[in-house]
């Protein structure tokens, strides 16, 4: 799995939100994407997801261009966003079966059962989604995103509202996904959790990458304390630690 983003820009009215963004991400890599509110993180995720068209630039997944081969491109994506795409009137299992049908999956029962177990939802399979807690809904959204075995997983603030147990399960699922060769982009303000999940970090600032580095090449404690100041002070890059 390879994501290739080249010279992507996006403007809303007079404000340029993304400014000539380049990004390469390979299978097995998990990227923690940080930035202040309004830095362009969610916009970049929506562009990568094919939900928002950039003003210029190109995006390709496994060589499939988002504009020329949109269906094949999106088939390789799994998305966890604020819009969970879960139907409240359907049960947990029915939500997954319906999603499988939308993806054109044949005989998805075994995959549905696998994900019910992986996300600790097996005991809730017959519960309507509308009565689930925030944590259980998030687990269901994750199962839905992973159902069709995507190569790239995009997660926008996936830890919001989760208790410790649900958070630990999500971290475990992200790590396993990357270990199995998947690529992940996680947008989160909880930098310590992001660092726990990811081997690579990037900071968006005023529509540009201020930092893009492997976790092993930065001071993680300093980064977690104030990632924006850390990224703006490029001494980390000049000191030989990168």
C-alpha cells in the first residue's frame, strides 16, 4: 500500500487551508498528524479520503489516481470520522452486514464475526446501534471501517469521548492494522496517544508541514508537551537528533 500526495492545495474563500502539501506513506506506517485548530488537518484527511477536491495537486493510492480512478482509489480506504455512518435503527451485526453489502462483499459472515470479536462487540451483536454508548459506537465505526480490509485507514480524533478500556482497545487495533501491513493517518489532539500508536509524526501549521519525522528521531517528551513550539523551533533538525 502506497499513498502519494503531491502539491495539494485547498482554499476556502480568501483563506488557503492547504499549501502545496506533499506526503508519502507506505504500508506498515502509522502517521500521527498534529496541528492547532484550523491548521488544515481535517481538510487534508477529507482530501485524502476523496471527499473534498483539492484546488490543485494529485493523490494516488497504489497507483490509482483519485480523479481518474476514484472507485478503485476509495475501495482501498477505511475512514473513521465524526460522522460514524452507523444506522441507529439497525443492530450492531446488521450495520456491519449492510456495510458489507455496500462494499459488494460476498459471503461476509465470517469477516463480520471476526470483527465483532476483535472489537469486543460480540456480546452486543443484537443491540440496536441507537442505544450504544459512545465507546461502543466508536468500536462499531472502527469495525465498519476495517470490514473490507482497506490498505489505508484515516482516523479523525478517534479517541474523543472514550474511556480507558475503549482507548486501549483502539490503540491495540491500530497497532495490529499497521503490523499487518496497513497504513494509518491519525488526527488527534491527544499527542501522547498518537505517539503510542504511531512511528511517525507530522505537524501542520498554516497549511504547511512544519515537521515530518520518525518518532525515534525526535524528543517525544518535549514534543508531547508542546508539539507546535517544538515543530516551529527547528533546532531538533539541526542538532543531529533527526
